[in-house]
C-alpha cells in the first residue's frame, strides 16, 4: 500500500462518469445519481487503498464496488492520479486504446 494524501482526477474522468451517469439515468429515476455517488466514493477511497490493486495495461486497476466499472490510476509520490473510469463489459482492446490515448 502506498501513502497518498491527495487524489487527482484527469478531465477525461469527468467525461467517463457523465457517460456512465447518462446510461444509468435511462435505467430508472435516481440510478444515474447513485452511480455517480458510488463511483466518487470509490475514487475517494484511493486515499486509503491506493497501490494495492493489480496493474493492468500499465495502470493500477480498482474495480468499483457497486457497478461494473474499473478505475485506472497511477501513484506518484503522495498523489494518486485517476486516469480513467471505464466499463468492464467493453472489449478489452477498446479499454486498452482508451488508456493509451490518455497518457
């Protein structure tokens, strides 16, 4: 486990979360908001749990607790940088391409 004091999300992460929220908004009232809140709680948990996850495609990959999404991040000194929040049910090649475009 790595000691982290700050979690920083790249601007692409907001777009990832918005796409997920839009998808889950179609599933029922309040589901999109629940998705957003759940993923934000998972991201904030990196303060405690950063560095313990498996490395996949060059980034740490943490599975979201309540939705089929993965949070990809790196750790540099005392900062965890969230690179992407992507659906796990996508083609692995698509996920790899998304991650390659981001850094």
